[in-house]
C-alpha cells in the first residue's frame, strides 16, 4: 500500500478475502432453528464459533484458485475495449504467483 501499487493491493485484498471466507465455519445443519428463550445463549461472544484453521496447503490451493480464476477471466476478455482489464487481471495473477513461488516481497 505504501508503494501505491494498486494492482498488488487489489490482488492481495481479494486473496485475503478468499482466505477469510475459507476460514468461515459452515452453519451446523443439525442445530435447532428455534428453542426456548431460557436456553438461548447470551452475553458478548456467546454465539461465536471458532473459525477453521487453514493449513499451508489450503492457503496455497486458495491462492492457486485465485490465480487460475484471474487468468481464465483475462483470456475471456478478447475485445480491444477490455484489453486494460485483461492486463490488470494478468498482473494481479502475477502478484499472487510471487507468493506461491516463495518470492515474497520484504514487509514494508
């Protein structure tokens, strides 16, 4: 962000959102939909559920999916009027590939 690299910021924000979504716990289908008021949890965080912990492999797979999605969409943008968008998607994929390849930039 400090370097004002809009492409990198966009790619990293999208990747962080994808990782955040992957950590979400699906709602329990067996939990009762309604119950007695006296049995309801109360207080700060009473209904919070621990988030799923992702392994390094999970993170890599999510990042690969983000790269694949961007490259596939860039290939679909064939009209000359969409050339800038396709270039940006390819550049975002390149940013994410640097993390997959282990060529991580130094923290700012």
